[in-house]
C-alpha cells in the first residue's frame, strides 16, 4: 500500500515538474527580460523530474527491465547547485551569461565523462552489473557526499545573493525557496548516513533522495501559486506627485513658465545630467533657484522627482548613442557613463524601467552586437 502511495506521489510530482517547466519556458518566450532566468529554473525542474522518474523506476521494480537507467542520474546532482545559483544571479542582479558561468558545470561534466565507459556498455553488461551488486558501490556514496557538499556551498552563495538584493520584490519568495532546498539538503545527508548504517531501512537512498526532490517540486509549485518565482515584476506606475512641502517660499505662477523654459534650455544646451554625481542643489544654483523651488518645478511640470527627471534624459541620450552606427565600437558601459549613469547596476535597472528591456537587448534589436 505504501509503495502504491509513493508511486502515485512520484508520478504527480513528475507531472507538476513538467508543467512548471513548460509554464516557465512559455512565460520566457513572451517576456525576453526573464527568458534566461526562466530557462535556468525550468532546467532545474527538469533535472528534478529525471531524478524522481529514475527513483520511480526502482520503486516499481523496473530497473532490470530498463538496464540503461543504471547510474543514469548520478551526475545530475552536480548540476543542481550551479543551476540554482545562476538562476538567483540572473533574476536578482540580471547578470548575463558568459564563459565563466559555464565553469560552474565542470564537476557535472567530469562526473559524466568518468561514467561514460559504463554508459557505453551494452544492456546485458549493465544487467549483469546490477545482479552482482550487494549494496551501493563505494563510488556512489563518495559521489553523493561530494554532491551534497557542492550543493550546500551553492546554497550559501545564494543566501549571499539574496542578502545583497533584500529590497528586490522577489527576495522573500526566493528566501523561502532556499529554505526548502536547505532543509532538503539536510534530509539528503541523513538519508545518505542511514544508508551505510548497520540498520534496516524501509526505503533505499534513491527513494529517500527522490522524496527530497518531491518535496522541492511540490513546494516550488505552492510558492509559484503565491508568487511566480520566474516572473520579474514590471516597473511600478509612477505615483501621483505628492502635495508640495516646500515651506513658505513657492514659485509664483507668473515665474513658473520662465523658470521652466530656463530649466529645459539648461538641460538641452549644457546637459548637466551627464554628470553622474549631479545634485539637486548644484542644478538649482545654476538656475538661481532654491532646491525646494526646483523640486516644486520638476514635480509640478514634469510629473517626476529630481532623480527620475535626470534619468529620463540619460536614457534618451543612451538610446540615441546605441542607435548611432558611428559609435557601434563603443561598449554599452562606456556609452552609459558618458550619458550620466554612474554604475552598471543603476544602468540596467533604470533603462529597463523606462524601456522594458536591458541596454544589451535594446542594442541587439537595433542590429548591433558589440561587447558590453
């Protein structure tokens, strides 16, 4: 009876994992800004599905009918931590994929290559190997321990990423996801220790490990219902300008038009927004206004605060530079610094809030592909 219940739970988890992966990929196809992050999380879902499916074969007594399944999923655990870390890195900090990221999968590649001679054996040889087993081979235990250590290392790195982006709208959900993985890692370590303890266990290590992934798949589905983990929230609509709090000295209506024209001429001709450290007080001094008066003017006439007002000009300048064929050899970062952005993180966040895409995506849409 218990085997039947476990079998049903495994099959349901496989279905849910496939469904979540499909939803993530479809969402990424519709929203390019989350395509890479969703692809990483979908790959993680599919990896869990493969491991749970392999455990289901054992639970159903089908290993000998499918001898090529022997050790088929052993290397996959080496890819779990890297996929989780790269997903967090992409969704929280929008870090692009590069050659250095591929190095995270080196343990997975090495483990696969080490097992390649076994994988290439015929089914009869694998079946004979399974019949000769008397407990798990030592190298399976060694690989399991190595995978757990690697995984916990990546979980720790993910906690660091979340801590650096505590204000991100997905941070709370991602922190819950990490807690799920950490708890699952502890359960996996206990299952591995009990597998080699001199006691009889009702479940094999494979089934115990699959139960941990089962827990992850169901919990991820629950969190996805509450808050889609693969979905980057769109920029918030600008709030209505607050009621002015500028003290007793406010711009007279008769002066407002003249000062607004002076502000627009200054922004057009002198382009002070190209200074990434420009302060409200400095710009107000150029216009012979107090900081409160300039804030009142920008909020009332432009519907934005001072920083947003500067960023509008910076984004338009950067868009124009990215359009310019004569500057196609310049990197995005160089163009952004010349436009007044003082950091790459501010550049990506502000540019995407105004255009719905990163500067790299905007430039590729225009047909130019220089390095960043």
